[in-house]
C-alpha cells in the first residue's frame, strides 16, 4: 500500500521512538510526500531540534535517514491538483494542500494525525492507529 506522509507524521517519527517511527521504517508500505515536507521541517528546524533534544548534525542525519524511506515528489508532479486540494482543505489547514494534491494525483491515502482533514471525503485519511492495525494483517 502506498501512502502520502504529512509533516506531523514525519516529525513524530523523527523526534521519538514509537509506533509512528516503526511504521515509517516498515517495508509493508510505500511512502511518498511532496517536496513541501522537507521545506516545512527545515523551516521549523530549531523548534524540532529543541523538542527532540537534538544537535544540528544529529537532527540533519536523522532527517536524511527518514527521507530515505519517503519518495519525494517535486511541485511539478502535483501542482495541477492544487485548486482541488485547496477546496478540500478545512479552513485554517490550507497549508496542507500539497499533501492532499499528491494523494489525489497518486490516488492513495494520506497518513496524518490531523483529524480536521477527515472532514473532506475525496482523499482517504488514515491515522496511525489504523495503519498499525493494517500492518498486523
């Protein structure tokens, strides 16, 4: 199963050991994300380093390792779905459009912990608990 991974999932796996990290490094799924993922993580690098008690080199190494498991798509690959994705974004979540757009393009679920995105019906949203159950079968 292929899944689009959003930033909150990637950061959760980056900062702490647990089910999210285990799933993200699982070979049972294929993961992808828009290039916006890395931009967003790097924009908040200092905050994430502090939360994870990580030095800069350690943070960057961990991010590189994480991104090795995620196929990153450039904007040109999903830009044509921007308007549709923006229409699906709940108010206040417009910055999530690249993740929805890529999920529309690839016709696959979006793995997120953002329950607001479940309010739309176009893109299947999968939460970590659901994915953990799927990994058992």
